[in-house]
C-alpha cells in the first residue's frame, strides 16, 4: 500500500468489517497491493469497521492531512448487510460534515458489482 502523498489527487480506502484473526485482512491488503502495483500514483489504504485497525476516520484523516481532496471509499463486502447499509453511510456522513473541503465518494459494495459476480461464477465453474 502506498503512503499518502501530498500530490495525490485522489485516494482510495478499501473498507472492510475486520476480525480478531490477523490473517483475515490479508485478502483486503492483497487488493490494496494490486492497486498500488497497477497505479502507483494512487494512494490506497485499508480501513476496518471493528476488531481491526486502522478505522475509517483514522485513515481518512491521514489522507486529508497529506493533502488528498478526493477519497473513494470501496466497501469490501460480498453481501450488503447492516454494516454496509446503515453503519458505513453514517461514518461517511460524519466524515463529510467534518471535512467539507474533501469530496467523498462511497461506492456500492463489491459484492453488488456484476464483474465480481461473473468472476465468482467463473471460479466456481473452473475445473
């Protein structure tokens, strides 16, 4: 993952639930590393709702302190449960209120993306 840089025009936060198991976050971090490898000019970091650090406000504050003015938040949820539907929008609304100079873009959960659904079907069908 890249450290926030003052020249970053936008940043991406991969937002996930979190777990007590430290190995749980490895796939989320792998996505962040893949983004960095493909687009080294984009700042990307992981944030978690609970049980794992750092949390969303902490990561957003670090990015904002480095000069980022646009933050895309990508919910790394396969299913859209209470956390994605209720908790995350409240967190983002608070970030927007506290940081009116920053444009926050909250994407849909990755599990709703047709490309990911197709890819999971391909994986399930693979010999």
